C-alpha cells in the first residue's frame, strides 16, 4: 500500500487546492495570461494568482515552467488543428499543402503574444500531433519525396515559419495593438551613413505578410529545386 496521502484530502481532512485544478485549466489560464504579461512575465506564481490558488498547487500538474510550456504548445496545436480541419478546399499537391500549412501555423502563432517562442522547442504532451503530421508527410511522399526527404522538406518550411514569427513578434506591436512596432525613422537616423542598410528597413520591418509570403515562396522553390538530393 502506498504511503502517499490521498489525492483528495490532506492531513486535516480538507481538500487541497490541486483537487480543484487540472492541466487543461492551468494551460488555458496560462495562454490567456500570456497576452497580458508575455513569456518573460509568465511565471507559475503569476498563474497561481490568476487562478486564486497558492503556487505549490500547480506543481502537482507541472514540475516547472518548461513542462507548462509543453502543455501550452500542445493546446495551441490542438486549437490550430481543430480550426484547420474545417477548411473546405484541401490542398491539391505537396507545394500547396506546405504553403497552406505554414500560413495556418503563422496565423495561429500570431494569435498569442510570444506565441512562436512558446511553440518553439517544446515537446508535445500527447499524441494529437501524430495524425496531422502523418497526413502532411503522406502528401509529400505521394508527391514524389522519399520519407526522409518529406521530413526534411516539412522541417525546413516549419523552421522558416517559426523563425519568421519569432522575429516579427519580437519587433511588436502586441496582438491587437495599434501602431507598426519598429521605429524606422529612428533606425534611419542612426544609420544615415549606411544607405543600403537604411533602405532595407521597410522590406525587413514593414508589410510582414508580404515578407512572409516572399520568404515562403523562396523556401518552397528551394525545396523543389533540391528535392532530388534528399
């Protein structure tokens, strides 16, 4: 028989705070709070305060912030998959499939402040990713890629998208905020002696939708041109 205390009562007979919580509630609260404080300000203590519990109650569900970020990223993926599953026009070929998937990924990451930083490098906490990933890779293999080449193509496009969104979210503004974020006039003043670098500002820091699309087109063209080597 285990010597651990019963999960629904403490030594005084009262139910502890962890009985009122579950992983889904904590993760959803963390995602909501993320929009207010950003990744740096998101602490277990801040989440506990938002839930009106003591911080130790959260450690029954997440051993540290890294574990919480894994669950947050998994919940973001679940929501994204549910939204994208409702698409009425499925992609016709591997190129269109990758293009659609990366656009969808970017759109959903932008829904959350620091969304790409949360998503990057995390480990999914369940198998919800497996079926969508299998479908994406199957489209690539059916399009003529080897299994290894399909994985490389997917990860290349994915890495571009994650990196692009990290950069654009780091430059601001916050989701839903007014303004364009990066101060190009101040940048130009600092770089007055470097005309090409100054002129590059609008291309790099404005019209991010166009920038993403042009970069994605370049990545997919590179994949198409080099796929025979994979």
